[in-house]
C-alpha cells in the first residue's frame, strides 16, 4: 500500500476508460474551497433524508436469533423501521471582504444514524474546517472534514445515487473505533433482546469517512483540458472524535486525473480517474481478562477507481483493500468474529472488495440504477479444522430515483444479498448465522435546502 500501488492503480483505471467522455466531481475542491463569486460571509445550507427499510432475512439456524446484517441500522432493534436517517444543517463561506483567501465549512448532524446512535441520539459536529488559499498549488485545510479516500465516502452524501453504501465501503472504510475498555462480543439475539440495543456494542460514533487534521491539496489545469488534483493529509486517526487517543497519526494520500468537458459543481463534465491510500495504527484491548491492556495494531487501506457520467449514462468502478482492524460486526468490539483466537481475528486480518455501478437517465425526472458489489472479509484466515472463516458478501442493488425538482427526490432500492463462508457447509460454523441473509427494501425521500 505505497505510492507504487497508487500509481499502478491509476494507470489501470486510466487504461480502462481513457477513451470515454464523462462527468465527475472534484470533491477536494467542492468541499474544501469556495468559488470566488461566493455570496456573503455565510451561506446556510443542509438537507433532510427520511426513509423506510424492510429486511426480509430469515432468523439464524436455531430459528429464534438474529445477527446485525438481518436488522435495520443504526439501532438494530427490528427488521423494519421508519427513520429520519440524516438531518444536517451547516454554514459555509469566506472572509470576504476581510480576506477572500480564507474560507470555512461547518456542518452538524441531527438525524439518527451511525454518527449519533452511539451518542444517545445527540447532535454531533461532522465538519468544522478552515481553508487557507494563500499559497498557489498548496491550499491548506485544517480541522474536522472528510479525509481524501474512496469515492463512495468522499462524495457528498446528499447526491449519492443509492440509499445504502456497498458492503466494502460499509465494513472496510466506514470505520468503527475500539472501545476505551475491554469489551466482550455478543452473539445472536432474539428480537426481544435486540430491542434492548444489545447489538450496539461500540461506544463511539462511526468515523463517517472523516478525521481531524491538516491537509495540503490543490487542482491544476493541464494541457488538453485535463485537471490533476492531489491531497496529502495527516490526522489523528480517530474519526469524529476530536482527541488523539493513541499518540499516533494517520497519513492519507490522494491523486486524481480528470478530463474536463464543461459544467461545474457535483455534476460537472469530465472523466475522473483516482487512487488513494491511508495508513495508521489503532489501540485495541482483546485480552478478555477485564483489565484494560491495549496493544497497537496497524490499519492500512488503499484503492483506485474511475467515475464516468455523461447523460443519459453513468458508470463507476472502484476497488478497495485493507489490512488490520477489519470490522466483523457492531456486536464484536474486539474485532474477533468467533472468540477463538487467532481464527477469525479482524485485528490482524485482511479484506478487499469492489463494485461496479451504472445508471440511465430519462429526461430530468427519472433515473434507473444498477449496482453489483463484492466484499471478501478475513482473506487468508487460518480457520478451524481446516475451514477458513473468510466470508463472501455479494449484493445486487436495483434502484430508481424520481426527481421532483433539483432539490427533492424519491429513491427506491431493492438489494439482493448472497452471504456466506465458502469453506463451511450450510448451517455450520459462521454459516449458522449468515444463512438466511436475504433481500432488503429501502425507500428514501431527500430534500436539500
């Protein structure tokens, strides 16, 4: 997971799509800077998302208990639920007329999701950053903001074409942080037990693809309408938590190359090829002796991909891989899937995944989407009795968006999931829990203001 990996990934993605025209956004510039024509010192903005989800999964082999993938998050207390999953309000602007080279970005989350659920539903700040644009070619952004990483996490969520993330983004990139205490894993729960919140064993909010730190970044116009962007960031590696708990820092690197054809904002015309990496360490106690005695574990992530959209068509491909601190469930804060170390141990485990998605637009109202994503978790796990605990997650998602206007849309997703551990028979080992994971239906209304 080095610069060599980044550049080879960039070259691979470029070879796939170099001859295609398209549209893609530069999220580094859209989120970190303000246009020179920005109005006033403060612009109030935000969005609300209301949804209903239904999980059609069957209970575990014993016919009574369930595991988190069979429940609706973030509360994981039932198989169907209404939810105001996001309600964000923020302000952004520049120091104009005092200093137009300084801009800021502040955003707060009031909805019910992985950010707020661990905080008993309280409001949390998700973004609070200042950007200094005084040095040509090296803008400096400092504070809490989205780290330069995978496209699915870096992009603005209110223009995300689907309702739920791919499995690889959700499990590999949407980080869960170890508890500041020794915590035992929970097993499958009945619906009554789940209603008490027994699945939510992590006591910190998800990372939300964000970190507190300093980033140097910019975008450069090259010949023949190409744009090269880069970002290097050093952060605490502690997500939305403002403090640094392990005396270590995460290092992020990002590069993208985009062929521009006009337009602007999140739907500007162009073809974007990108690659990124993240390296850091985490403190984790998995001794199980009731005494907090953590050790350091490496956490590495990398990926590359390409984004294409030229109406009426859209297409995206992204690959991600990681080593260390592999998430194996909200009921397993030790990152150990089955409690029989070293088998199924995500703290030193490896995983990878990818997705391909596309869309077709009919006029200005209708949008039809299709996505296929694959995630291989605990790759190379030694297993027990010759059977590895590696699991495969394959999902096909059908989607329809109806745009009432540019600010309001209704999204319907139907996700068909195929999950299991290939080296175990049906009903045996981890498949005793994974068997029965099935379709998930989701409907979401989004309004941007």
